[in-house]
């Protein structure tokens, strides 16, 4: 049975291929498609999970260019490089221009151009069979020779890897431009390549065709705007954070306030004249003055100490519209209560043993352990 199948395949190979292609061909195509999709998904998942600067930059550049990030990563995973560029005269097979990515490499370019021309002619004679067609590529291992021909000359580009989309079209544009610019020289070529020297700049651009292209001016403007916006947002965030930190950790700086001492006038003592009675009236009675003893000073009252129940501004007058002294009494601060006027309380505070500060705060923010003495309470008018 096995020998019969082998003989059938040997004798009727085309028939076997046509019979098996609908099954094997579709299976191979499906397997290759699934493998490529799995590769793209794996690359995309790896890019999304990575936070390296290179990955973030690649993702941002892909968004700006409108290309999926997985496609950019796949393109980078399949490198492409142009090694040699040959411009060859089609009729004679002579080398017109040769450009290499390695300046130190010195291959026998004339021999290569002659061999390429011979190979093209052989392929045309052996396989053309009177039909229109050209040899457009030669594969040697991982290296390929891509060929684009015009009427009088053709390009042979030696590349490594898989060419990006549009590379062959760019080769075609280069050879057509050279054909139009130097048509007279190419039609009557006499073996002198010097008139074609200006074409080297156009051919040299093919060496960098496989590299990532720079951003366009519009894309650069978008990139600059986005980076500027990010920098401005970061600067505003830092400034607002610093302001919030200063507000939350503000230490009130006491301002020296001149406090005029209040004195209570004590009325002076008034002497009272007292007559001493005598049984007899002397000719010249002399009155004797007996002074009334002076009033004894009362003991100094104990200061009333309060405790702040919150952070409150100190004001100059017992009113919410009065100016502030520029100080904040923080919660838990101990103060001395001097007077109570309606809903306001006059307190005294000596921060860090400096000049004493006297001002008014709402009485609801001052707590006391003992009741406030009546002598320091001044009721509001009309109460």
C-alpha cells in the first residue's frame, strides 16, 4: 500500500497536490494565522503588563501615529535592515552606483552586478516562455535580494528580515525617478558612471527605509502639547500640595501688641473733725482732728484660666467684622479670661514667654472648669 502511494505521488505529483491542497493548504493557512494571532496577543499582553520607560514611550508613539501598540512591538520583534543597494544598467549589466551600510565592506560589486544580470536573463529565458514577467527576488538563507526594474536600469537591494509595508513601492519610486532624471544618459550609456553620481542621495535613503520613521510636525506638536500639559499638571499638583501642607502645619506667629495697663482709681480718705466735750468751756477751746484709717486693699482675685475648644482667630474688638491680630489660637491652648462681653470673651495669651497678646474670641470656643466670676461679665446693652 505504501509503495503504491509513493509511486502515485511520483508519477502524478500535480494531481496529488491538487487533491490534497484543499485539505492541507487550508490547515496550514489556519495554523499559520492562529500562530500569528497568538504571537500578537502575547506581545500585546506583555506590553500592557510592562511599565518600563521604553514600553511606555512605544505605546505613546503608537497612539500618536494611530497604530496598534501590538503591531509596533511585532514590527520591532521582526527586525529589518538594508545592507547593500546596487543600481545596474539593464542592457550591459554594468554597475552604475553601489551603496553599502558598512563603509569598510568592499565586495566585488562589478562581479555581483554581472552575476545578477546573468541570473535575471537566465530566469527570463528559462521560465519566461514568452510571457511578460521579471525576477523580483532571490532568497539566500535569511538574506534576500529584492529587484525592481525599469526600462534602462534596475535596482537590486540586499536585505535581512521581513520588509515593512511600502518598501517595495519605495524602491519602485526610486528607480522610476532615476529613469526619468537620467533617461538620456542611460539610453546612450558609454560606461562612465560619473553623470549618475547625484542619484546616490536618492539611493542612500533606502538604507534607512526600514528604520522607525520620525514623527511628523503635527505629531511633534501633539507630543509637545501633551508633555507640556503633564508638566503643568505636575507643577500645579506640587504647588497645591505644598500650600495644603503649610495650611495644615501653620504655626501662628505672635505680633507684639502694646497693652495699656488698666488702673482702678481708689478714692482718697477724708479726715473727719471730732470735738472732745469738756465740762467747762475754756476761754479758747482747741479742736482736735482724728483721721479716719485708710481703706485696706483687698486681695488680688485669682485669674480665670480657660481652654480653647478649636482653632480661632484673635480679633481686636468683640465683633466678627473687627480686624484680626494675625494670630490663631489653636485647640487645646490655655488662655487667661479677662472679660466677657455678650458672645465674646477677652483673653490674654503669652506665646513662648514673649510679649503678652490680648484680644477677643467667641465665647463658645472657650471652655472653663470653674464658673466665670460675675465681676468680669459685662452684659450686652438691653439684656
